[in-house]
C-alpha cells in the first residue's frame, strides 16, 4: 500500500506534503473562459493587507473565512477565483519606514531625495509583501497566486490614473481651501472616516474678554464677557465672539466688540443661532457648562468655520503643520495689531505647552474666571493616535456628495435592508439597484447612515509614498506668461480633443476649447494628464518645459483601494478582458466593520460609477477578536497572538477550525491569551497587572511555572519598553487554550480516519458486490446516511448564510459524534464480514468518510487532503446509492457532495435515537458504578408493550453499544434486588448485579434535579408570550411535547425514589 499514513498526526509534515501537491498542479488557478471549468463565475478579492508589518490573528480570521467560502464554491462547481494582493498603506508605511531610518541611520525623510526615499520604502514593501504572502500560504489560503496584485504595481497604478482623470473631467474631483482633519505627527490631511473619536478627561476654561466699542474704546455699560473653551490655545485665532439672538443680553451687546487678550485684536460680537444658551438645570450637558458667549475660531474648529462663512469672518491660522504656534502659516494680521510681547514667547511652543502658558497668563492677568473638569470626545488620527487638529489647507476632494456616487450607493442597497426614504428610489432599471446585502443585517444601517450624512472626501495626502496626484500647475512665482501663448494653447487644445488632458481654471472645470488665448492667468490653471507615466509622457515634458510643476501630494490610500475589485482584473482595459467581464461584479466581500466607511463605501461608489455594476453583492462583516478581558488585541498591549506561532504549535488546520468555530454573527469574540514558557514549552496563564491607562496586561516579567527562578519577558514587557529579553530571560510567545479544541479535533480526524481506512483496506479484496443493494442496509447504515444528508443540508445553508460556527458545529457533530462515536461502534460486529451486510457497511462507511472529508475540506484543507489521498489508494470507488461522490485525485478539486433527499429516513433516525437514549442511560450507570468497559452487564426493562416492540429490533445494537446482555422487556418485569434502575421516558431499565442503594438513590436524585431544571426552562419558554406568539407553530408544539415527556419522567423517577 502506497502513501501510508503515519501513526500520529504531525501537522508540519502533512502541511509540507500537501502544499507541494497543490503547487505541482497549480490547484488554485482559474481561467474565466476555461472550457474545463464551465461553472458560474465566483470571485472574492482579498482585503489587501498593509505592507507595514506581518499579519496578525485578525488577518488569520479574515482570510480563513474567505478561504472557507472560496473552497466551498470551487467544490460546488463554480469557476471560483480568489485574488490576493497587498496595499501600499501610504501613511502607515511611510511612518514605519521613517521610524526605521531614524533608529538605524539617524536620518529623516527630508535627508533624502523623494526618489531615494521612495526606493527605500519600496524595499520595505518588498520585504513585507513576501512575508505576508508566505504567511497566507502557510495558513492554507487557496489564492490564485498568479493573479497577485499590489496597489502601486503598474496595473493598479494605471487604473488609479484613469479613475482620477475621469472624475476630474466629470467635475467630481476639485481643489479647495477648507478646514481639514490634520494629523500633526504625520503632517497630512485625513478623511473624516480616518478620525477615531475618544473620550478625554479635560477641562472647560472660563476666560474673560474685555468689552469695547467698535473703535476700541472701553465699554461703559459692561466690563467683559466670559467665554468657555476646552482649547485655550486657539484663542489666538479668534475673530469673533458669538451670542444666540434669543439670549436676553444680545440686544444690549449689538454693535459691541471685545479686545482679544494677548493679541489685542478688536473682534465683533455677532449673533448666531448655533450658540448654546446657558442653563445650569438643563439635561443638555453643553448648556450646563455654557456661558452663552462662544469664542469663534474659524481656522481651528469646523463649527466655527461654518459660523465664519455665514458672517464673513477673517480666518486666521495660528498653527504650523506640527501644531506648534506659528505666525508664518496664515496669521493674517500679524504685525497689524499691537500684540502683547507674550505673543513672541508663544511662537514655536507645542499646542499643549501653549495651552498651559496661555492659561497661566490669563490667571496672572486676573482674566481666568473658573476651571471646571469636563469629559468630551476628541478626534484622534487612526494612524498616529494623537488628537487631530482642524486645519485650513488647500486639498483635493472627491465630490462624493454627488448623487452619482453617494446616491448610487444608497440605491444599491437591498430594499429590505434600507430604511425607507423616497430620496433613495430611482426610476432607472440598472441591474445593480437593490442588490447589495449585508450580513449581519445591522451593518446595512451603518452603510446607509454614512452615505446619508457624507461629506466630500479629502483625497490628498502630504506624503511621498503613494500615487502622486497627476495634476500640474504653473508656480505663482512665474508671473510672466511664456512666449508664443497662442501656439501653446493650440497644442493643449489638441491634447484635450484627443482625450488626454483636461483643465480646471480657478477651481472650475473649463474645456480647453473655450479658452481664450489672451489675458490668461496661467498660474490659475490645473492640468490633469491622463497617462503621465505612459502614452502621455510627452504632455508632461511639454508642461514641465513651460515651468509647470506636478502637485507634490499623493492620493489617499483608500482611493486606490476603492478600485481594488476592478484594478486587480485589469480595468480600464475593457476590450478582450475576459477576467474583468467574468469576475466583476465579484461575489462576496468578507471584511471587518471598521472599514465599512473607509473601504466598502468607496468600492461600491467607484465600481458603479466606472462600470455600472456593483463590486460584489454580499458583504459579510465578521467579529473582532478580543483578548479574554474584552480588550482589542494590539502590539502596545502585548496581547496579540501570532498566527505562525499557532501554526507551529497546533497546526494550520487547528487554527482555522478554531477561528471558524468562533465566528458567530455577534459583534466581538473573546480569545483568552496564555503564554508559552520558553524554558519548558508549556502553556500557562500569565500573572496580570494593570497599566497606567487601566488596561489589563500581562506583567512585564513572568515566572516559569515549574521553576520560579527562571524568568521570561511577556509581550507587554517588550512592547512597553519596560524590559528587554536576554538569553537568560527570553521573550515568551502568546497562545490560547482555545486552539486546543481545533488540535484535538484534527487528531480525532487522523486517528479515526486511519482506523476507518484500515477497516476498509481489510475488506477491499473480498469478493463482494460492486454496488451493494440498498435492501441490505442496516438501521445503522440508514441512520448515518440520514445524518449525512442532514449535515450536507446544514453545511450548505450555513455557508450560504455566512453562519460559520453553525457550519463547523455541524461537521464536528457528524464526524466525531455520529460517525466515530456511534456508527463505527455500531458496525464493528459486521463490517469485516464477507457477506452482504459487511459489504454494505463498508460501502456506507467509505461514502460517509469521503463525504465528510469533502465537507470539512474548506475549514481544514491540509488534513482532509492528506486523508483523501490515502482513501483514494485504499478504495477509489466510494459511490453508494443516493450519494453523489464523483471521484477526484485531489480533495480541493473534488465536487461538493450531494445526496438524494430520500435518504433522510425519519423512522431510522427515530429508532436510532431511541437506541442512543437507552445506551446513554446504561453507560451512565456503568460509569457511576465503575464497571469495566470489557464487562458485559445483564439488563432488563419494564416498559409498555408498544415500547417493548419498538425496542426489539435494536436489541443487538444496544448489546453492542452498551456492552450489555439484553433480557426481557415487558410491562410485567419488576426490579431485581441486585439491580440499579434508571429511567428513560416511560421505560425503567434495570442493570443487574450492581446493587448499591445509596448510589442508586444518588443517581435518581441527580436525574430528578436535571429533569426539574429542564422542566423549569421549558415552562419559562412557554410562559414567554414573545416566544409563543412569534416562534413557528411547530417549534412551540415541540416545546409543549418536550415538557409533557419531562413531566412523565419526573413522575416515574419520583415513584422509584419512593419505593
């Protein structure tokens, strides 16, 4: 026999062997027009991991779920492709590369040329892209590796340039000076959905501003007004104080001004409905803290900016890009006011240093009225994690508020998941409308609310790493127009008519055909080149010869990610592009909830806009993995688990099965995190402590459980910098006891598979019928085939509904409990026989093992592939009537099992279930009385004639499964003095020779307690009107029947206790 299985399951050996087999036949590759793969197209594009670092456990979960679905659809006959790739992750990658350069070489980005820095970042990308690919392959991801993409590779870059050009030409990309979310660490703008809100314990400072007339003279009627602010440092940029017109004080202050302390700027008191009126008894917290006077800083607060626009206020920016105080970045009236010398002192101070200094100054000048503690939400950068700064800046925007983008995304939602709104309906008959479905459905509301309240998307980033914006303009320093302006315009017009160049003039799209040749302000033109790195390179050279410069900013990472479903398939090339035509729309997206707005939204808008179809029809949002305390896994807390560590210690299949089993449709799942001792290799629960922020973390230094004198460094100890690993005190890896469940199941599969195939091998050469007749099927055969039929149905339904834990539980129950615990034991007396019964049981066993391997393959591909290979050697033909099991050399390419519904034999299931109840009761008695497994015990039973007749056909099975000799079963049987009694429904079973009155009483008492708990639960369910009124009628009736059975058994047990 070739390809013998090792006695013990060794994941590393199996994974290496199977990986090579898959690679030898390019098992995961798909072609859209492959005549040998005529199934329906099915596509998943991987959420591209960032090339910032290796993958973590969240990636392992996400990619395992994708692989389960793609393997299922491939086996189900679809022409399935899973497209892998990575994301350049502009801000994140540039940040980590800059940190590395600073640590290793003591240099900053600006010490290099742009090209040199990009080259170094590219080297980082190459390193981590390869590492990420190796991790995905180690997890068993069945990606089509020939189709691997990177968001900055030539194919994707061409798609980005084309998308930008079309949006620019259509007036959906524009440049504007607006207040943006500014990250002062990475010094770049952020989109709204890149800002994370965090609750901060701060203060309200109550500051007095002297009241003056409009000429600056003191006001006789009132000395000052008091403003309340959480950000005193921004007062330097105040250009008004606002009061609500309904405030009783407003009339007396009309036409008045204040002298802004420190700056001595005279600013008006204005009236605006936005201002919250003070009310110490209000339920509105802002009203309780308000003074009724609002300092208005248009350059540093989005609400103040809107007030400034309404009242035509000056917009004064007092910060540098690093959020230090600066007069050089938009302090428009610097030098025009008689500012206090303290202003000079503030220059260059960090915003928080300036805050302290300004508060101190107000206190010393007796202008600080009060300070009150206040907790409020502050936006933080999702990358640097520091508070963002509202900052006035010129940026590029996509007009996602346009109905062609946000409106289309709303109309794409399925009607049953979309909250009713006439604005979302359309009279057009586009195929993509009402097709986008979220699972769980609650995330559809997140998607809808985002698009209903969306603001234009800031897409420019002040970085070097990324897609540089393909727009040129003439610097304002070059004021003199070039010679031969007429010839220049004619050349530009020619490129415009060829569709290679478009322009905007003073922020508005202007067709070059309409441009006059005289009196042009060339510095006000922006030129967008369609393909600047390819066919249109001559246009770039022409523009730059005129002194024009390319915009130095790059596009937001999410711009290229938004094109991922089409750029990976070669868009914008529509002609002769079979992959694009077949696999876009793709089928399913599996991702996490935090990027519904960052990514899902934009893919939907762009795919509809550019191809008039959805990028996918189903979006599954999976849970977030937290540690055992409900905390997010992160490097800083040292509570993450490296997938490769789990693969090394437990095997890829064990990790995958555990992750699939954990994936319910709840919001988050918890994974207890333990430590692997580097001295002994044993797992233990770490000693925990609390960090300064209140997080529950592993103590930096841990003791070896077997020898406390030996120490180790925890993940938190390393991440926090509190302690560094040494040879004597090495770093300990994290793990989780939950993965033991997956490893145990894999071991069970291996051992049971080896046993079953050994049984099949012994009978393979016996001269039996080629296809045993169904009439020879025993009760056990009919039962296991019924269970197989139901399991296939459960698996199909669960996977179709993204019910991953239901799918894994169905497989676990069928293989471990049904096939191994019951069926294999039931057929032991006959399976080796050279007779019709033996042949039938072997054929049934082979079919069930075959089908089980196919069903489990999506979740546990390695072990099933290896067992499949051996099963092919042992018994190539495993067909049995009613079960469609087409042969295949590889499990990964084996057709998904289908089964004749007629095999669902309700009578066989009922009879076998009755046998299981009896056997379980006898086994419980045996365990209580510590009866040897080899010892056969006599049993009799008192039961009605009907129950006796029902039990008669399963006597042999009971004897086999319970190691019992079954005697009489009738209404006349009485309990022998030496017997222990147990009750199943209306049957009293007597196990002879085990008399122990106390033990028997304890057993019956325990049984009574269990029954009474069950009775209480069933009664509570039936007393719940929400259940009886809303649950299906057959389930309610089933509950009533269960309660009646339980009450009968309670009466019987009570009767026996009273004997």
